[in-house]
């Protein structure tokens, strides 16, 4: 695994996020002041500062994974919190030795928490439409997207994407999430899933195809809704 | 290059640059397929850019640190971590457990369960019997032991929070009992224990993972504090000014009162203050803080002094005779009409702050409840000698 230890910008979410220019195949970076291995060892020895560093670094990763699986901000926050509590309690047991193996371990816990979340719901994931406040607090709305129609569009778009992701197989979903949402390279995804990079690329190709089909299927309903909302209120009343 | 490799390259470029990448037009049909796949990947961008809210991130970090502190504390007192202790310590102490787990234990299961039931019954009985035990009393250590055993027998985060809350309730009962006996020393000791257990309960509750359980426990804690605040207020008239100051400090910590005194300043009326001159006193005492209401009066070493000239929510001015502040140590306070008292030893004279001297003994309080040393609130750390 390649590590970029230099160029970074501050993520408003609290994590240092790498710039990716010129860093092919980089999924993880770490502030050079404290090597990841040292931070992990200190956290395993109950060093709260080191645990805080791990938390800040991996919070966005776990949160994005949870949001992509649950499709609901509150559920994603609950899953993220549960995941980190398990991490804190079991960090002394992990056999992770570098960032990638640690992420594999942490996302394994997150996956279990997602499964428990769905078990609690006792159904397949059903998406609760987000409120306008939730859509605002989520940062997928671009600047200037304060128009209610844009908010609704963002909400519908997220719901469609998460629903489409849930139509994929576990392997396809994992590849897409790790690759296109969590920014790991094909090589890193291969290590995370125990596959060759070539197999990951082939799986990625099929998975994106399946995602495109699932999105295309859902788009019919969404477009009808958007057309309806774009029409003047007078015309809608007359329908 | 295979289509999946091309897709991976284009996807990498797109993720790095965050922009649409050009596709060659050598194979129109293949290019259209790649464009569709890249478009599908682009639909994931909102998820890729999603970030947890700052409030959530800060709150979770705080809870995690509290959890780490709790685990560390549990390790220090010899408890096993919750994740490592599926079997309660009463059934099989860690030192007796074989490496392979509990299956190989040579204790007959029935006997073990009978022992557990008997131990729990004894523990609960002890807990009930000693619930009213006051701190310092002979049964108090028995009560703490029973609660410690109960916490070990039910090693869950919720049980720990409930145990702390139960201890706080017992402390409140001990406080009320001491007040009824007229024993202010025991009452204030119980008050200190109450604040400690209340803080522990709040910490345990904030560390709860389950959001619904956490909210339910927070509601219980708020309800407990509301009732406790009413009980503490009702006891104010039975305490001397120093006791009332401690009770007020507890009320302030719970947000049940705003009364606070941060600083007092003595100014000689030989200066230019027209208020003091009009009153004819020697000194003008200006007390700063918060939560002052109409009817509040200034106390010096527990005694009402002089005449109150002006009251605002953040400042009181009183005219004071020089004889009233002649002692070497000053504790200035404000008492509201409903008996709450806030005090400070941070007293300045003519803008000069003298070195700290804590009150050495209980000044005259006129209430008949002696024996409790002055205990300024934690925020009131600086004192001053008059003079200089």
C-alpha cells in the first residue's frame, strides 16, 4: 500500500483528508507527526489522545459507509456511534497492524452494526424520506442549493442511490462503496476483500453496470415526481 | 486495454480530479457503456462528500472518551471489561476461569445458580437495609459495598448508570434525614456525596451507546435533579449561611439557580461615589455576579451589613460601616429573599487585590448551626485580605 504523507487539506468534518492529485492508488494517509502504527499501539494501551486521533481519522469513513448502507442520517449516526464504541472496547484485541487492516477491521464492525440495525427494523431497509433540515445538515447539497426543489431533488437522489445499492450483491456493493465512496484503489480494495486487483476491477465493472440498471429502473418514478414539482402550482391543482 | 481496466483508470482519474474525464472515441459502443458506468459512479458523489455534523462528531468523541475513562477505571478496580466478561464475576471469578471458557468449570451449575441467587438476595437486602445510611455512619461502607457488588453482578452500562443514580437517591435520603435531625454536618457530607454520585451518574449516562436508553436515563436524571433541587431548596432555612452557600452551589451546578458572586469591591466613600455619600457610610461595597433579584442583601462573613443602595441582576451596591469589615478575612456574599446564598473571598479594596487567605474558622453566623467550615464554591478560588 502506498502512503501519501505530505499534501493534505483540512476536512471540515474533522478528518485530515488527502488530496489525490498524483497519488494513484492511495486510500489512506496519516499525519506524519505520528505514524499510524504508533497511534494504534498507544490507543491499545488506553491512550485517549491516540484514540482521539484514530477517531478523527476514521469517523468520516465509518459514517459514509453507514450512510450508504442505511440511507438515513439518524440511523447512520447511531451505527457510527455503535461502531466506535465497539472499536474502543475491543481495540486491544485487534490484530490490525497498518491502516488498511485497521480499516478492514473497523468496517467489519460497521457491517455487523448495519446488519443489527436491519435486524432491528425486521425488514429490508426501507428509506424514511429526509426532512428539509436533514437534507440541509447533510453536506451533499451544493452551495446555492437552497431551493426547496433542489433539496427534494437531493433527497430523492440519495434515496434512489441507496435503494439501488441495496439491490446489488454483497460483493458488488462492497467494491463500489470501498472504491467510489471511500476512495480506495483497486489494489487496496483487493486487500480489504481478499481478492486480486484484477478481480476487483472486473467485479467493479459488473457492479457499476448493475448499479446503472438499478438507477435507471428507479429513474422513471423520480422523473415523474420532478416534472410534477416543476409545474406551476395552478396547473398541479387542476390535475 | 480491457474495458474493466479502462473503467478503473477513468474512475481513478475522476475521483482524483473530481471532474468528468474524456473518453476516447475509437469504439463508440464501448465508450457509451463506459460513460453510463461513470455516470452511475458519479451518482455516488453525495455519499462520497457526506460528512457527519460537527455537533455529532464532538458529542460522540466526548462519549467515547468518557467510555474509555470508565473502562480504565474498571480495569483499575479489578473489574474485567464488559466485552471480556460475559459471565458475572460472582459466578466465576476471572482467576478461577479456565482459559477455554466456563464450560470446564467443576462447579455444579445448580449450586452455582443457588449461590448467585443467595448472593444477589443478600446484596439487595443489604442495599435496602442500608439505603438511608449517611456518609460517615457505620452502615455507609456496607451500603457502598452492596452497591459495588451489585454493579459487578450486573456489568452493563445501563446498570452502572442506574446504580450511580440509585446511590445519588440514597444520598438525598441521607441528606433529608440529617436535616430532619438538625445535624448540618452530616447533611453537608451527604450533599457532597450526592454531588459526586450525581456527576458519576451523568458521566455513565453520557457514555451509554444505545441512544434510546441514553435518552431515557437522561430523562430520569433530569427528573431526579428536579425533585432533589426542590428538596434542597426546602432545607435552606435550616442551614447556616455557609451551608446555604453549598446548597446554592449544587443548585447552580444543576441549572436550578443563576445566583453567583464573582467579586466584591470595597471603595472608600471619601472618594466620589454619590450613592455612598448619600447613605452616610464609610465604605461602598460593590458585589458583582449574576442572578441578583430584588430583596437580595449583602452579607459580610455571614452577617447582613449596611444598607443596600442599588440592585441589578449583575451587581449590588451597599453602604458598609468600616467596623463591619474590620476582620482579617472577608467572605462576602449575597442572600436572596428565598434563602439562596452565594459567596466569594475575592474581595478588592480600592481596585487592589490582596493575597489569598481562606477563612480559618466559621465566622459568626447567628443561625445556631455551627461546626461546618467555610467552603467557598469551586469557582471562588481567590481570596483577599482587607487592608493594604
